[in-house]
C-alpha cells in the first residue's frame, strides 16, 4: 500500500536533525500519523507536500478567518514589502489600523500593537497589577492564555491533580517557570458564578483582574451560562478589578466586534490575536483610556522592536476592512455554515454509531467524543469536558478525516472561515462519511484487541 504521507514523513525525519523535536510549536507534534508539511493554501483548502488536498477547518489555528492566501491581502502585503517591512518607527498605517479597531470595538478607546497574543496577555496582566496596585489574577480552570509562565497557570491539569472543586489547582504544565508565579493566581471554575463570587470574596482587596475567554474555545467551546459574564462585570466594578477579555479566538469571529458584541458586555481591556492579522504575527491590547493610563503615561513598560511593523499593519488593515465590509452579514453566514456542518457531522456519526456530539456557536465548535457510558448533554466546564470527552478516540477519528481530505484541530476544535462556501460544507460532509465508517470499523477492532490483551 502506498504511504499517503511519505513526503511529510521524510521531511519530519530531516527536521528532527536540525529543529528541536522537529517542530516549532510543541503542540504540532500531536498530529497523527505524522506532523504534516504544507505547500500551499487557497481559500478554505490546503495542499500538503504529498499532493493531498484538504478542506481545512484547522485554518491556521483560527488565524485564517479570511481563508488561505486571500488575494487582496497578498497584494496589500506585497505592496508594503516593496516599500519596506520594518522601520521601528511610526507610520500612518498604524493609525489607520487603530482607527478601524475603534470603529469595530467600542471598548477599544486606545490600543497598542504587539506580535503575538501571548505577549499581549503579559502586557494586560502587568497593566492590571499596576493599575490596581493588587497582586492577584483570577483565571478559569483549564484555560489557555498563551504559552508564557502566566498564561499557562492551571492549564489542562490531569484529573489526579485537580484538587478539590472549591480550590482548583494552579499546577503549571511546564518546568522552568519563575518561582512564585503560581502564587499570583486564583483559579476558578468556568460557568459557576457562585464559585467565582466565593473566591473573589475570599481574596477581596488582593485581586487586580479577572482574565477570561468569553467563550472558552480552547476548552470545548463552553458557551457562558446566563449570569456568568454579568457576574464577572459586576464583581470587577464592585472590587475595582479590571475585566480582561481574551478575544484571541473570539475576536472578529463571533461578531465584527467580537464576543463582547455578540454577548453584550464591555470589558476594561481586551486581547486580540489570530484573526486581527489573518495569519501574520500581529496582536493588540485594546482598552478604555482609564485602564490604559499607565501605558499612556509610561509607568508600565510596553515595547518591542517589531511592534506595529508596516508589513503586519498592511495585512491587518486589509483584514479589518474585510470585516467592516461584511457589516450585518457577519457572522450570520459563517454561523449558518458552521451549524450545518455540526448537524451533518452529528447525523453521520449517528449513522455509524459514533458518539460524537459537536457543540459550540458554529463559527467555531468542538467535536466532543463521548467516552463509553458518559452522560449526554452539553459539556459545561473543564472537569466535565475531561470526564466525558474521549481524546484518544477523537484523535483516531481526526486521522481518518485527514485520510479522506478533511482537516480539523488535534484537540477537537473546528473553525469555519469566511472563505468556506456552502459547497465546501457539502463536500466536507461527503468526505467525512467514509472517514466515520473507517473510524467505526477500526475503533471496534482496537477496542476488541485492547480487551483481549487485558
Ligand atoms: C485564548 C488564547 N489566548 C492567547 C493565545 C496565545 O496566542 P499566540 O499563539 O498568538 O501567542 C491563544 C492561542 O491559541 C489563545 O487561544
């Protein structure tokens, strides 16, 4: 049998001899059967070095909201590249991008640009501590806010390390973290406003900010229960804490003004990444003048050689103009496509007896794969997710989907981009059918082999 991924395998073996572990972001090692190497992308499709074509729902981990290589964006970047990629100084483009953000997002009274959302998270937390003079940050259990020391506190802990439900662990998944960082966090369970209230009360007068992803897309697309976001806002107002929305994924995706528009709240600070640059390294901190004051007066340092470089600004300007041009149409089209894909996948899964339950708003959703005997119904928080989602089984299905030309994210997340059309969803479902059949067949054998061996 020919190996569908032979060229990727060859390149990965070569990469391991020069790139640490063969990849430039740890999570990419997860891809089965081998981390894939790509040659080109066009709209919702991408081609690997073996010539395999995929309908792409990984879409640059969500950064490619506009699809692969949109022509207008490529032209904007090329035109800017000819004029200069980097001046480490001011240019009118940065004002143009900032003004577009102000137009799209009412809470973006002032902005600062960076190169990644990880950096922006660090800026936001530093700013919050300086603004309030308080040391602690509240974050939600299991949540991912970038790969730096602070963004990973309490990220994805295994069940035997959870701690009791009242005091979730602050366990860090990495070695080498600055001593003491963990002590500056309070970890709270998502979708339990009463728990948040108790923890804020317990640490009253010590908390600088509540950091949250309005719809935790990294943790199963957990839509907030009624009262969750309102409680965050109310407690921040009452205690003088800053409300920091991490809209790295939700920004521009769930509404032109992000989740703060679709869910109807006004944060003090917002973190934007991914779709703000459409695939170039660009990110922004946005906030009310009052919350940004320490950066405005210069007592909180925010700097960076490549911040606001014209190459990325040209790309971002094109992206934001695209969002602005969609007007009321956004996100209804992408939501309808996503919901149709979710329903179609669910129906195919049912046909093949596969316990997959897509959940989420549509522009992003998570393919929950129920463990044997797990209860039905929407997953609501991190612990529920870990207890009911069968990660290895999903990874097996994901690999079968790849074999049939459909690409989703290793942890179960799917993104629908503005480049996907109705015909792409139809085709993805046609391709998913044999993938689900293959998965159902192979999984049965794997399970049977497991029980024979045990
Ligand atoms: C919610 C959230 N915050 C922050 C980040 C970090 O973004 P970046 O990888 O651009 O540093 C991510 C990345 O996936 C994210 O999903």
